[in-house]
């Protein structure tokens, strides 16, 4: 399925601020799966944010790229075909956790979407998965929640990739996440704040059951600090021009969608 201006996905765009939730939370949930951790661990240790940046670019192409979506889906399938142990179930987990984290970001960082829009957003995400060969996604949001909870309970564990990823989020080395949108001269000033924000969002937005299972401490004080981050981001976002809040490709898609409805 190729999305276009009539889709809820295009109308909403993709805020760069969603990286705070989508990246950390989704990837933690993914590397807690033993097979996924074994497949990607070396890549994340070498340069985690380079890998994540490629994932963001690929997702934008598939969701907002129009005629570029199908070729990107085919490229992904070819690339993933060489991963040991990869099958539709693993791809389903990656696709499901990516959406679950995106929806978490929407609920935390912007005005709440009407339930009907959330449902349609999921249907669009589910249907785009078919271009990747994922034909067994849960049918709706209720089924998605049940599926995520079941995998957390029965399959996830504290793999070697979990502490390694949290270490990467501390940003002691490497370039900025999404660094193509941040002038390098600003990174030394942004790094200390990002080194607190990224782990807080990654750990604090996980399902509590999974946090406990992974042995990740989360106190009342941590929860209050996360609340302050959320309020600050919402406040800043309210005064920053919309064009600066989105990646360029999703922003163009959003403008196109809104123009078609005018």
C-alpha cells in the first residue's frame, strides 16, 4: 500500500521531536528480543545513531515518499533476507513496536488524536507492512495491545543489546541522533541535555512490566522529571514554526494533504 494526501499519516506529518520517544522506546523493545539483538548488536555498538538515522530515512520514504515507497520496501526486503533467523514474526514485532512507540509519542507530545484517527492511523501503518511481506499484523489497536503485551511476557529479556543501547543513549561518543538536522557547532551545547532526555524517554515510556523485566530502575523522581521534559517540549513546540518541527519529506506530504482538503 502506498500512502497519499488522503491518509491520516500524511495529514499529521512526522515531528522530529518524536525521535525522543520513537527511537529509544522502539529500539529498546526490539533489542530485548533475543533474535533481533543477535542480528543487530554489532551494528548498534559500532554506530547506533547512524543505524537509527538510516531507519528514519527508510521509514519516511515508505510512509511519505509516494512513488519512492515501493522501491524502498523492496530494498528493505532484500537487505533483511540475509539476517539469520529473520522471518515474518520478527518483522511483525519491529513493525508493531515502531507503531506502538509512534502512537505513544503522539499521545505524549501533541494534543490527543480522536480515537477514529488513531484507529485509521494504525490501519494505514498495518497496511504499509504488507509491502514488507508482513501479512499477520494485529487487526486493530486492541489486538495490537494484546499482541505487544503477550510478546513482552513470553519472549523479551535483558539481552546484551539493552545495556549497550542505554550506554549509547548517554551520548558520550558519536554524532548526534538526527545529526543531519543539527549544525555540528551546536552539538557540544545540546549533548548534555540530550544525554538526559534520551534515556528518560527511552526508559520512562516503556510499558512498566517491561521496565521491570529488563531490570531498569524508574523512580517517582524520574517520572516527575519526564513530565517536566514533556511539558517543556510541548511549550517550545507551540511557538516554533510548524515547518521546523517536521522532517522535510513529511512536512511536504503534510502540506500536500492539507492543500488537497482545502
